C-alpha cells in the first residue's frame, strides 16, 4: 500500500515518480484535458483543522480524474470519542480508495495507515506536511529546470512544513538551511533522524537569517504560530520579529532567488506585502501546483504512471 504518512515514508524513486506524473497531469490540464483515469474512485477527507489549498486541491484533483470526494470534519467522522480510531479507519477504508487526513497528531495518520486498508495521505499533521513539500519541489523544478545543486533557505519556525521540506531536500539532494530563533528550532530528535537518513545531506542549522539566505535559490517561510498554537501568537511575535522575510532580507539573497510560502500567510508578520506580492514571489503558482501534484500522488498511489 502506497501510504504517505510523512516524507520519511517515500524513496527517491517514489518522489521522482510523483513529480513526473504531476508534470504530465499538469501538461494535460494546461491544454484543457481532464482525463478520467480514476473513474468511480472515492476519496474521503477527514479534517480536524481548517484548510483551503489542501482540501480544494485534492477534491478538484479527484474530480478532474473522474472520481468523487467526501469531506468530513473529524468530529463528523466520530474521531471525537464516538468510536475507536481503528474502527473509523476500517469502515472508511472499506468505502474509499484514499483517505486524506488533516490532524493534530501524527499518530492518527499512522493508525489510519495501519487499519484503513486503502491508501492514506497525510494532508498535514503537527509534525509533517508531505504533500506541501512534494508540491514545492515540483514548483522549484518548473523554475530552475533541474534541482541539481540548488538550495532552499527556510526562515522561521521548525514546524511541520520545515520538517517535510528538510526531508524532501535530503531525498532529492537539495541543500537545506534553516534559520530559527532560539527555542523554535527543529527538534534534536528530528535532526538526528534526518542526518541518519541522509548522511550526505547538505543541511545547515543557524539562528542568523541573513547568512541563511546568502546562497539560497529559494527563500521560504511559513507562519510563526501554526494551527493549534494561536494562544502563543503574542509570545511568538516577539521571538520571531527578527526573522521577518522583508525586502532587506531578500536583498541578502542572490538576485535570482525566489520567494516561496506554503500559505496561508500572516501578512506583515513572517512576510511583508512587498515580498509576498513582489517580483521574486512564486507563492500563487506554488499554491496552484498543489492540485497538479495532488493528481501525481493519487495516480501514483493507484499505480497509474502514464497520463
Ligand atoms: N498550504 C496549505 O496546506 O494550505 P491549507 O491550510 O489552506 O490547506
Ligand atoms: N505550519 C502551518 C502550515 C499551514 C499550511 C500550520 O500547521 O498551521
């Protein structure tokens, strides 16, 4: 079963296959084709947190491919204690070809993968956001042609998006530098797992955003307080203030560098309007690509490589 619980689950070949299929799917879409390659297939989405891109990109992707989707909040699915996780997973899996989960706990994704009996996709948990990272490297291949020798500088919180990007960079041989304030770095446990998985990986960990961007092809940021951390917003604003991606920081990056953000953005906090709406920003095409890469993921999971 081709689950995507986190990026650690995928091999280099898996990643390359998903990127290749996504490219074919996007080319078909660009000429107005909606090939019904997955007729009658059902995707069930179970979300504990809000979503714009992940929900709509997956629901659009499956509809374009001839399938259907069913959306449930976690409470509607019974994950609020109505019945056991294993029972919900087994029952939903018996109706579905894929289950896309957006959760707080990574363990819930792992449990679904264990019990559902259909392909399970992590549509964001507190610890990872693999579909975002896959889509982001897809966007980078469009901009740079090849990922060979490229580097991404992530400025901000060592969160779910940062973790999945780090693993994806390790898998595909990209450099990954992260600049985080004290107390908000990637955890030691994660970093040691990363180094163990990719002993040749080009990883750098710093607290200095200016040095982090100095050789970057992509400057990337995400919100300072993720979903579920709203109560820490004020505390985090103070800690992260020197980590804002603004015009001054972008000037420290090479002139060809692009700006990326997974969105949603808190404008005026982690990024200024000037950068997010500026000529180096590719945040909107980056968001569009979530749908094309969703198709790549769905087709790959069903063993369809020819679009
Ligand atoms: N980037 C992303 O996952 O966006 P949503 O939270 O809107 O799905
Ligand atoms: N780190 C953010 C990503 C949103 C797509 C969050 O978890 O809220």
